[in-house]
C-alpha cells in the first residue's frame, strides 16, 4: 500500500516535470518562431517584399504581332470592353529586336534581351551566356511559372500555346498542364481547362494576328479580319472564366509581343515595337489610361504582383502600380 502511494506521488512528480518541460519547450519554440519571423521581415529588402494578392486568378492572353496602331480601327468589342472596364496602354514597347522568341522570353522571364540572350525570332536556347547563378533547376531563367510554383506549391498553372516555339521560352516542368493546340482548338481546350481546374495562372498565347500580318500586311483587311476572329475567341475565354465561377477573383492581362509594318517586323519603327496592353478585372481601375512605360519584361512582375508573389531578384521589369485601385 505504502509502495503504491509512493509510486503514485512519484508518477505525479514525473508528470509535473514533463508538463513543465513541455510548456517551457513550447514557449521557447514560440519565442524562436517569433524571432525567426521578425528576422525575416527585418532582413527582407523592401524591393523583394511580398504584397497582398490583388486577385486569386490571372488569365494572361498573348497575341503574336498585335500592333498598337491597329487598336482603334479594329472591330474588337470584347478587347475594347475589357480595356474600358480596366486599364489600357497603347505604348507597350517590345525589347529589341522586335521579334517573337526574343519578346516572349522577356514577357515570361521579366528581363531584357541582354539578360535572357535569346537573339533570333525563333531561338530555342540562349545565344548569350546568361548571368552566373541565375539559371534555376529547370535549366532556364526564373519565369513567372517557376516563381509561382516555388511560392505556391499547390497552385494550378497552365500554358496553352499555338506556336511550338513558346515551349523553349518557359519552364514547362513548373506547369500542371502544357499544350500546343491548333488555332481552332485553342479556345475549347483552354476554356475546358479553366472550367475544370480554375487555374491560379493560365497563359493562352495565340500565334495571331502575326500570320495575316506576314501574308497580307499589318493593317490589311485580312489582319483586321483575324483580329475580329481572335476577339470572339477571347470572348469565349471570358465566358469560361464566368462559368468557372471565378470572374470576380480574376485579372485579365492581355498584350502582344511586337507589332509590324508592311509584311515584316524585327526593326526599330514604333509600328513594329508598340503593342496594346490591357489589364482588367478585380482591383483594377476602370477606364484608366496607363501613364507608366510598359515593356515586355514588365509582364511577369505585373502578374507576380497580382498574385502576391515575391519577385525574383533577377527580374528587371516592374508592375505599373498606378493601375491598381
Ligand atoms: Zn511574334
């Protein structure tokens, strides 16, 4: 009896000891976590601080060869409605040369030609040595998809590209889904995806109106006809976003890689270098004319800002902050 009483008291003492130790361990852990959190805030340079997300979803639509000087004359009611409900610049400037791979690389990597090193319209790999240490584990400079994947590991990220050159300019390994549909299937495939997966970021890159530009000329009737067709496709994509129930949580970012003159581009005229830039949706000012200069490398930091992602240190582009409410 006495032994069992002693055992009882001893057990109580042990329990008190364990509880006290546990409590102080928990307290210590809490204090350590607080110090670590405080240190990370204090030590984080202000230019790489994450911001509160503007929206949960971004739909990026790229139009190859979309020239700014054709915007007003075009019969593009969907794009004009998005622009009037959101913000518009008709001075989005390409990097040089004003050609496709060079500018899509800048658009997705947030850096100019001199940094990403893709120098030809159809470059599949960089022709310049890229900055030391900048190439990430997927063998490519940090794109918007890679940064979104790192910081939001469970995010659904997708890319639909009509031109088969795009896949060399993004890290497809960071994506949940990558596809190269023909023009006729671009909308049905990407719309289905939006409705089914409600992606955090989907990029839909049309290889138009570049084709009628090269065949018949920038500003030709065929060019305007194609713009009207692409506009109706974009209307279907907007409908899919509404059907998915995420319209109120989405920002649309729409631009071109370069413009064109006669039947060519790649040169230094403003006809070739300027494209429209539209940003429209949650948290974006209405009927706003964007005063900031916007260039191809600014697209990726803009998308990052909307999604509340910390920009990669190598990105030289920046979001046009005045467009946000
Ligand atoms: Zn192009």
